[in-house]
C-alpha cells in the first residue's frame, strides 16, 4: 500500500498508533519529569513539567533524501533512529536529557506505508532507550523526501555552550571518531568484503549512539564548554573556537579511532577521523585539572586531543607526532559548499 492510497489523515492515524505509548513505556524516570496533558492528535501538544528549577533545551534537525541519506545506505528503520539521534546528541552536548519530540515528514506520494512504519519503529526504539517521546508533528507531500525532528531536553544545571573555551583549556572527546564516515565510505565502495570490522563501521554510520550520560558527566565535573561532533572533528572544533574567540591545536597522534576504522582504511583513517562527520561524540574543553577528573570518569575511548590557544578565532592546526603542522586533507560537512 502507498501513502497516496491512505491519504494524509489515514497516515496520521497510523502514526498516532505507532507513537502512542503508555506511561510505563516512556523510558527511565520520564514520568517524574513531565506529564502529557494534551497528546498527539490535537492542534498542538501540551506538557506540564513537574520538577522545579529545570532548564528546557530546544533543538531541531532535518535530513533530506539524496543529501543526508539514501535508501542504498540507510534502511528506513535506521533512518528513524538516526533522525532522532542527531537531535538527542545536540541535547546531550548541553548536558541535558532528551524529553519530547515533534516529527515533520515530507513524502513523495508513492512512498510505501510499510516504509513509514519502519521509520517510526526506529524512532520509537531510540526514544525508549533515551527516555524521549514523540508527541506530534506534521506531514506534507514533497517531491523529495525529508524528515525534520524538533526535540526538547531538560537540564538541571547551567547548559554547556560553545562560547566558553579559553586559552589554556585542554580539548577532549568523549569517544572515538571517524567510524560513521568510514561506514559510509565502505558502503559506497561496495567491495562486498563483509566481516566484523565492516559491520562495525556500517553500524556506526546507520545507528550512531548519542553520548547523553557522558554529557551529564561533563556537567557534573564542571565542564562549561562543549558541542557534539556532527560535521567533522576539526571543523566542529573550529566552530567552537570561533564562537569563543580562540584558536586551537589538535595532536594527531592522540585522536581516538576504533581498530575497525584503522583496519579497513589503514592509509587514511586519520583523515576520516578528523574530517568525517556524524560521530555524535561530544567535543569539550576544560582547564587541565578539570580535564583530568573528567577523563577518569568517562568510558574507554575518551581522550585529550589538543589545547586551546590565543590566536585567530576559529583557526585549528593539526600537529603530527613530531609537532609539525599537518596539511589539511579533507573538509567537514557544509550544507551549502
């Protein structure tokens, strides 16, 4: 069955069924954070927040067919996961926990209903795992498929921001980078050579895992400067530095990457780690004494990778193991370049 056979309201009714959840199915501690007083299906959704002294965080992200994903590289269920994941990661980068999502779909009329069901199945999976809930949205007919997610988050402390990096801060990441870009390249090359390393890279691209707990660890240890790695490590660090009015160096030999990436792309794994995107680990800066405590409290894979300096705002230099500048060999994601 195609969505043109159902019509808009028929599809909306199915989406309401797919996203309807009981109070016990909203993830850890969700019922103590908020109560839904007007649910999916009305002109808008309404929520009463129950905790005192909390900050609401808001973010949104769009994925367009042929630009951010293709059916050849991302199945519908994984697309649903990933569309939510990119927003959860933004919330995590501010030290918050995800709460409520609105989903807008642009769909060609020939889209299959079963594909949209799979899309929502993937979105529901990640929402259950991270304590979020889809409470509404919109859908339109479109010549090109797209999905837009708007997500709120709850922060009990001052949110981390991009504008608080200072000279003398060390630079850290909460996990390895380059896996998603490696997975995409592996699928596009389609060598047919599968195995654990290839599967791990493919999984990193299709089902990235936002670092929500890690973000809360950063906040608890006094980190105030952070962002997520969505457009590439080097370029995202440049954005953070530009916002803070500082420069930075990355120590190439300290950049963490999984063994799968080094195994499959032994010649250029570092370029994928520096300039690939959609890793959704957290990039942060902190004074040395704070950084030492934070790294000890983070999972394996977290690393100190550089230092914030005085200099041209946004300038990032990559140094090799001998301390020499490394020529740029790639570029992060830019929607309009």
